[in-house]
C-alpha cells in the first residue's frame, strides 16, 4: 500500500510541475515539456529518499528495496517521459 501512495505522490508532483511550467511559461507545448523534464530529477531524488528510508528505518536490505525503487521511480517517470515526448515534438 505504501508503494501505491508513493507512486501517487509522484504523479501529483508531476502534475504540479506541469501546472507550474504552464503558469510560468504559458500554454505552449514546449513549456509543458519543460515541466515534465523538470520533474525527472526531482522525482529521482524523492524516490531515492524513499529507498533510503526503507533501508535505514524500515530495516529492508538494499537488494529488497531496489526493485521497489525501480517501480516507484519508473511508473511516474514513464508518464513524464511520454508527456515530454508528446509535447516536445509539437
């Protein structure tokens, strides 16, 4: 259940980045792509912190947390990459 909440948090962060880039740069597709591009390093750090907390506080090993990290980072990152690809070409 925690993993789904973290993934949902990533999607909320992605939406916030998209809306912020739209607010700052207008409704141009390039500014929406910039929001998706901004999201990726932010989410990498946030997913890494989630993994670190799982290892340091929850007692999981790095080997146990690595697949969870890939899912937690990967799902929102794929959505961001698709949006980036979709809006960068426009």
